[in-house]
C-alpha cells in the first residue's frame, strides 16, 4: 500500500521523467492523505488531469536565463497548465549598471510583446543608481510591468531602497527579492557571512523593511530553494505584508502545509523559479484543501495584482 500524498509526489516525479523507488513510499504522518490507496485507485489516478484542473499564475519565472529564449518557458507552461507567468531577468552577474538593467528589462518587454497573453513582467534595477532606477520604474510600468524583482546588489533593508519602495507603494505593486536563509548547525543559525554574495537579503532584512513599510508588499523568493524555510516562515508570521513563493527545486515533505499554518492561506504564491515539475507537484502533494490550492496556484497573486488594477480577472 502507498499513501495518498506519497503517490501524488511519486506521480509528479514520474511525469518529470524520474521514478521514485518503491522503498521510499512509506507512511509518515496520520491524516486523510495518508490513508492507504488500493491498487485500483493507483492505476486510475491521472496525475496530468490533476495538474491541468487548476488555473495557475507562476509568480517567479526568469526569461533568457535558464530555459533559453522565451519559447522554453512557454513549452513548460503549456505542459503544466500555467496560464500566466510573472517574468523577470534580474542582474545575476556583472556590475549592475543602468545599461545592464535597462538591457535586461528590454528582454522582458520583448518577451511580453511576443506572448502578451502569457507573460507579465517585473522590472529589475540597482538601487546604487537612484535616479536611473526611479526613471526605470516609470519606463517599465508604462510598458505594462507589474512589480519589481531585485537580486543581491543591496540588501532589501538598506536605506538606499527606501525611495524605491516608497515609489512601489505609490504604485501599489509588490517588491520581489532574492533571498537566502542558511541552515543552522547544532541549533545555531548562521547569518549570511560566508562572503559569497554578502548583500543577499535574509529573513531579518525582510522583517526590518516590512516593519518600516507596513503598507508595502514584499515577496520572499523560493522557500523551496534549499535554505531554512521553516525559520523564514516563522519569522514572517507576524508580518502580513510579507508573502512567500513556493518555488525552488527542493521538495521537503510538509513544506506547503507548514508555510500555510504559519502564514495563512492568503500569503503563499505558487512559483517555480524555472523548476516547473517540482513546484507544481509539491502543492498537489500537500494536505491543503481544494480551495486553498486554488488560492495558492492563482487567486493570491491575482489579488495582489488587483491592488494596482493589473489583475487578470
């Protein structure tokens, strides 16, 4: 016998071309999803039918970065029933000059124009260049972008971000920031002090900026990215203006359930960070209700877009 959650997880992995060994399929918790499934139920389960029944907004996608040209993103989206993709091209290398971030934003706008029914853009910038960054916000928003995606040039809590965040508040748009939260050792959670991308924002930075700007909206990137997602979710519990996206290639059991318990059903966004199969599968394999899955896959991000009048329906 296998349990319901493990079967969905295994089926999702199989759809990605990976088969889960039968020895790994063990009952680990006691809830309705861990009830044994009969062989007839296993044989009749159609994982792709389950995948396709939910509308989806992918809140964390990069174009011209991991999957080649935008057609690569579209191919995955078509296969997994992802209706809309919130795309960006952050500054992952180089100096991050205005020339750099304008060129990346141009790539996003080109993709939006080529696939206007599928792609919606988030702009990127570097707050070290204040004047140019504020000008770029106007240019990109005027061209249909709906939010901001920043990387590791400056921590999100740095005062250099204040004018940028205030502008995004005026626009009623979300600030999406790359994040990291290192796992602790023997109960000690290290700060981000490894000298690798030292300006990466950690949960404390998100809490600091969300406290300073309670009217702002902040998206903590990829709780499935390999860090201490439990610590991050616990840190954000009392800060209703911090949202998390579920993207990343890691799929710890109970991650979605834990995040929902700590943050509530309105603060989780489905996202992939270009890890498509895992990101759909972890939500299908969770214990959340049908209504909650619909919120995570589509409704929550659409409600954020609604604040600026950029929602899809």
